[in-house]
């Protein structure tokens, strides 16, 4: 079956004026829905990019927090070892 364009379908002699009007309304409705879908897709892509930026920022912040906690733990271990009495010192 040969594929036909919208214009070819609307120009078909078999269609009544009412049918042509209905077809035209359906086509316009489809085009409007297509436009809205394109808009939704663009907004969705923008939202995904925004989320990626925020997640990257959160990831960097968590890395900084992790590094800070490691530094604090190392420093605390040094303080504990310096202040630990010899009797409590672990033996290797």
C-alpha cells in the first residue's frame, strides 16, 4: 500500500466536506500534540541536566566531607596515641 501525504488524503475526491473538516481537525490536533510532546521533551532534558549539575555538586561536597572526616580521624588518632599512657600502649 502506497503511503500518502496528509495533503493527498485531504484532496481525495471520495471525502465529503464534513470528512475533510474532521480530518483537518484531527491533523491539527495531532500537530498540536506533537508540538506539546516536543516541548515536554525539551523541558525534561533541561530538568535532567539541572539534576546532573546538582548531583555533581552534591558528589563534590560529599567527597570534601569524606576527606575532612578522614583528616579529623587521623588527627584524633595522633592525639590519642600521644596522650595514651605507656601501660595502655598496644604492643606490636
